[in-house]
């Protein structure tokens, strides 16, 4: 019983991060289950089953607070759903951890780019102005994000959110809300794949419901935070979060000694906190989030 309570709390925290930053639920939950010795395919299957409820609550909340660009969402959903289903089939035979370091390096660079662009903007300080993301850009993002989400237990947000944030035609608030809302379709598609290729008996239902309960409670609060945070601050927070989470994956893959890992994490956190303080000091007036 204590374990289920802990899982519910983790689900709450994971959804709070995911709903406010556009990423983190799958990665946080998958890490916990793998720590308990759960097989990657079973962990990913259980997380995606839980995400059907949490992403539905999160999507409804973001729609309520008008954090969603529907046009972009549909261009992500279709290729992402197909790719997630194929990723679920792929994971049935091949472990997903081998590809994570490569993706994490790319995402870390994207996180650094996002943070720098919001720290030193060339204009209004947001990326809401400019040409909107094209279909030729969104479809590959959906394909890659959906596939790695199913394979790694989490990847839709960490891939789709930073990629959207590199575009100048969508604000951080809309990028996060759109990715979170579209994730419902990705979760359903991946779960369907796991049901077909693994079977119902591979889902650990007590864990699934524990994650569901915590995530559903946190979803409205996370969407509200996205609504009220100014764009310039949200960009720096998300950029730093991307750098930190992917640094952890890279350090683990490189098998660095604990002392070196501590130095890496401390440096990333120090830079991240400094960037946030810099924004607070140099942006006296809040920039509206469109």
C-alpha cells in the first residue's frame, strides 16, 4: 500500500512537471519502474496505459486555458500516433535504452539553444512572431517523437516540445499546451500496440491506477501554471529542464564516476538558476504570453 501511495505522489509530481513544461511524465515514471526492476516493455506499457487518463485530463485543462494551437496539434497527432504504434511493436523485441544517449545529446543542444534565445532575444522576447511551423517540419517531429515515446517509455514531450520551441511561429505556452494535448492520441496508439504485442496480462494494474490518480489531480494545476507564467521565463525554465534531464541520461550512458556526475549536475543547476535570476533581474515587466 505504501508503494502505491509513493507511486501516486510520483504521478502527481511527474504530471505537474509534464503539464507545466511539456515533458517529463513518461521519463520520470519509467525511471521509477525501472528502478524496481520492471522490464522496459512492461514499464512503457503500464505508463502509456496510465497516460490515457492523465493526458486526457491534461489536454482538457490546456484547452480550457486556451494553451493549444489546434492546427499544429493535428499535424503532430496523425504521424505521431502511427509511429507510436510501430514503436510499441519494435520494443517487444529490442531494448530502447541503446538509442537514448544519441537522442539526449541532440536534445541537450536544443535545450541550450532555447535557453540562449530567451535569455538574449532579438525582439519582443517571445517566439510567438514569425512564420508558423510548416507541415514538412511537424510531420517528422511527430514521427520521431511518437516512436521514441513508445520505445523509451517517454519521449513525446522531450522531443516535440523543444523542437516546437525552436520555431518562431509559436509561443512557449502554446508549444507546451499543444504537445501535452496531442499526447493523448500518442498514449492511446502506443497502448493499443502494447496490448496487441504484449497482452493485457503484462500491465501492472495497481501501478497504472496509482500513476493515473496522481497525474489527473496535477493536470489542471500544471495547465494553470503555463497560463500565468510569462513567455521569457517559461522559455528559460524549459530550456534548463531539457539540459538537466538529458545530462542525466548522457552521464548514465557514459558511466561517469559519482564525483564527476556530481560536478556535471551541480554545474548545470548553477547555470540554470543563474539564468532564471538573470531573467528576474533584467525583465522588470512581464511579457504577455500569446
